[in-house]
C-alpha cells in the first residue's frame, strides 16, 4: 500500500461496483454527486467511487459506505434532458478511505492508493490458467458473454487485473463483487474469484438443465394439447360428442364432490391419472375406471338425520307389530340414549326365533322409526369370504363385498343394515365368511373396515346392524359374543288372532279386490283357523289360510252365488275343508295312570298326555311314543326316585320285580323331547302304583331330580296358552318360574290357577285325589 494520499471528490454508487481498468457509463442525478463531478472536471478529472451498503439512502454517512473503492478518471460528461448527467468513467486503481470531509455542496474523501504487483508468481500463473479454463466453460453455458470478451481476457498478464475483469463480467451481487475489491492480496483474490466462478458455473449448469426440462415439459404439454384438439375435432366430425377428456373432467368433479377422506381422495386422483394415460383398449383401463367409479359412489360423508322422537318411534313400532314388547323396549332404549348423547356406536342386535315371527319386518320398522335407510343382505348359503370382503382387483370381474355394495345402495353412512339368516353361513375350503363378519360386527374394529377391492379403511361404526337367526347354536361363538341376543319365541293364539285382525286380513282383503263389506270373518273363525288349520310359531301359514278364504269368497261373489260372505267357526270348513290339526284337550274325568303335561314346541305350546300301564313281569321299563334322549332320562330319573321313596309313598318295595312298566306318550309318530316332563311322568307312575286317580283339570310342567326337587323350565307363556286352550284350570309350575308369570296375557292368567312347587311331594298333594272316577 502506498503512503501517497489524495483528496478527491466522492461519488457514492448505488448497486454498482467499478473495478480498476474498467470503462463504463454512469447516470448521476443527486445534487451532491453532480457537484462532485463538476469539481473533479475543474481539477484533474479524478474522482473516488465507492458503493453504498444500502441503496435506498440518499445521503449516506461514512458507516453506510464501503471503505474500499476505486479512483476513476472522468472522460466524458453529458447533460440529459431530464436533468441527470451521463458520464464515462475509467477505473484507475484501488483506494481506501482515510477520512471524509463534508464541503458546502459535495463530500470530499481523503484516500490511500493501493498498489499491486504486476508480475505473476508461478503459483499465481497456475491459478490464472485454471481461472481461464473455468471462465471458458462458463462462457459455453452463458449467453451474456461474447467470445471476444474471453479473448480479451486471455491477453491480460497481470493476475490482479485478470481477477477484477472476470469478476466484472459475472452476474454477481454487490456484496460478492465488493469482497473481491476488498481483497488486496493477489493470490487470495485469484483463489476467491476461482471459487466464485466455479460455483457460478455449477449454478448456471443446473439452471440450464432445469430450463431444458421445463422446455421439454412445455413442448410435451403443447403437443398433447394439439393432439387432444385434433382428437376432439375428429370425434365431432364422427358425431362422437363424449370424449375421454370430458369423462375425466366429470370423474374429477365427482371425486371432489364425494368429500372422501384425504388419503382416499389422493388414491382416487392417482388412479384417475393412470386411467388418463392408458389407451381405452387396455384391459386394465376398464378395471381402473370401475375402481374409481366405486370410490365415488360409496357414501363417505352422507349421513341421514335421525328423528329422535321416542313417542313417534313407539307409535310406529306399535302400528307395524303386535306384541314383541322386549324388542320394542330395546329399540326405544337405544333411541333414548341417542337423544341424550347425540353420539352412540350402532348396537349389534340379533333377533332369534322360529321362521315367520316377523324378524325381518321388525328390522324394517326399526329403520322407519329412526328415519334411516334400510338395507337387507341375506347370508343364507354364503360360503365365500370374498362375498363379505370383496375380491382383490387383480381378479377378472372383481367387485367389492356385499357390505360395501349395501352401503352404496343405502347412500348414507348410518343405515339400518339387516344381515338375514346369519346362522345359515357355510364355511369350506374357500374360506370362513363368519370370520370376515367379526370385523364388521365388532364395534371396536368396524370404524376401519377393510374391503379387498376398495383397499382403503371404511367407517361402519355409524351403521345399526341387526342380524336374524333361527338357531342360535349354529352361530359361531366368537360372532355370537359380539351380538346382543333378543329372542322372539313366537306368538300365542291370542296374539295370532290380533295380528290376523289388524294386519293380515286387511292386507289380503285388499290384495284380492274385496272390501270389508263383502267379506267378514268372525273372531271365532279366525281362532279356529289358528288352532285347527295351522301349527307354527309365526303367522306365515295363517296368512296363507286367510288368503285361501279370500280366494274362495272372491269366487262366490264373482259367480253370483253370494253378494256378501260371512265366515263363522261353523262355516269355516266349507271354505277350508276338514281341519288339518287337532290339539290336546283335558280329560273328561279323573283317571289312574294318566297325567297331563305341558310341552313347548317350535309351533308354540301343546298338552301332552302321559299314560302308564302295569302288568305282571320282571321289572322291565318300556318307553314308547318316539321319545328323545332327554325324556327317556326323565323317565329313568322318575322311576329311580319312586324306587328310593317307595315306603314313604305306600308302594310295594318289590313292585319293580313283580311288574313290567310301560310308559307311553300318544301320537307316536311325532318326535318328543325336552327337559320338562319329569314331574308328569313321576305323577303318572305313582298314580298307577298307588291306584290313586290324577285330577283331570290339573296340568303340570317341570323337571325332577333323584331327590325329588322340581327344576325350572322354559316356554311358560306358550305352555299356559296350550293349557288354557285345552280347558285346564290348574297349572303346577316350578317355584323358580313364578317370576315368568308376568309375561302371560291377562286373559289367560285370570282363567288359570298357578301352583308353584319346589318338591314332588307338593305336586302329589295337588295332582292326586282319593276319589276313583273309573268306578
């Protein structure tokens, strides 16, 4: 650095760096800058140029100016019409500010001249060659620098000047160029410029690569646009209005409107993009189209609003169904909780019972009472797991499972979904569909149900599932564990009569073109149809018989034989023929060795006469009447109890060695089984052995132990109805069944006397009499 100091006018530069030996034009507009130029022109034309740190400052202080600048010579000055001055300056050498002095009209700077070595060392020569090579490579990528510029740079022998000139041609920011200007040491300056140039070359290369990619992409999109426009024109000429493009737009719009979860929408758009690129003739094209269509039509967001009015729902259930109080109560409980919480996972109800009791129609009524959509899916004979979970898309003709199909049919996420005949599922080598239903019917899992075709989790937690079954034992235990079982045992005669009057008969009269005035069926006639022409737990056959009456009546009216048909219990046989069934009736007098039991069958209740006969023999016990294993064991238990208690019962202890005993239950062609005939068999045996008659008006039901205890039974309601129908007045029941009396209709309970017992001794006191009516 030279010791020679100069005092020169200062010209601050905005966004610009002037290097030594550079020649360039500057436009000067600030008053102080113009005064500095004029002062320089008066003296020796030299001026000090340095860059501002902040370009927005009009009057920069020393702290806002860079310390190192360039002493330049003003070669030309030209006043422009707008008041600014254009000057041509030539950089002479580096200089560093020592002191700034404010004059009246401009700023004066005292600067120190920075001298540079002109000759290059060997190391600097190597750096210069490397720098030239990099500059040449940069030149190939850049369009802003001409070849002539490069050739002029190659002629430079001074290392510092070469670094300055190359820097001046690079598109660098002011701080980067100032850093080069601040570097006085020539070797360090060469290394800095080489590093900067290398980095710029890499950036320019990457920029060019990106530009080429964008250009290719634009060319491709332009080409595709051109081809699409051509295709549209060709299709319009051929009369094919619908193009794949409009189809794509429609699908894209439907995907947006479906309000899918984010992950599902992303998958749908991705598949749509694949579909767009595929030719229509491709086999996979139709598979993808079908998949996207399914994603669009499945309800992902739609929910029907529940009508949470418990009184309205109760009214609807009572309108559609007579009886079934427990089921109605459970549905109303669900509604009550829903009304309080506004959010409840759908319960899994399983309605069990014989065919024809109204399980399916009840589920439909539940949907109507909730104002929900109703979907029914029959599981009878389903043996393939794919029926539930769907097929994978790799298979030809793949489709979603019937659960997803049902949800599409419902169009909402909270329908009432009926899974009918769940006990009829079949499993074989193709899979176990009941295992697939575990995820559907488990409230903890079904919010992320996975269908093999859809491949995305689907929320079933808002669905109210109702299942039906005839035989609970046929439902797999894990599946049964996830359901709330509600048993519908069947209808009593009184209930069947009311159902016929309220629902079945009006329906059949309407379907057969009749009116209430043309056909009238008396209550006694309906009751006779129930008792003598049908034997079932439900009402299907009853409806068929009523339809038969309507047909016969229609024929009589159309033929002109009658204008109005009135059906009574006396005239019913003219329309339906001879009765099909008979029912048990009470004995007309007390008899020895005959007791009346009560049985529960799939068709309701019935009475069961058990007869015992003794004759000389060796103690053989003969059981007839097509008895099942349970009834045979009941007879064995009763026989063993009597042998053990023979002295207390005043029976000959050797009776089993002197007599053969024959126990018979009439109607031998009808299979009979069940654990409730023990006390009836024991009573009939003791009556025969003690020669004491059994009271004819007494019926009984209950199982017996070897110690004489009476065990509880099921189906008390149906058994009581059969006893009432048969004309019995007293019913012996197990003591533990006393709680079930509230289920029995009042009309039946008022006519019967129920006698709860805990031991066989109590049964004998009520059932046996000292009178001998046989005489």
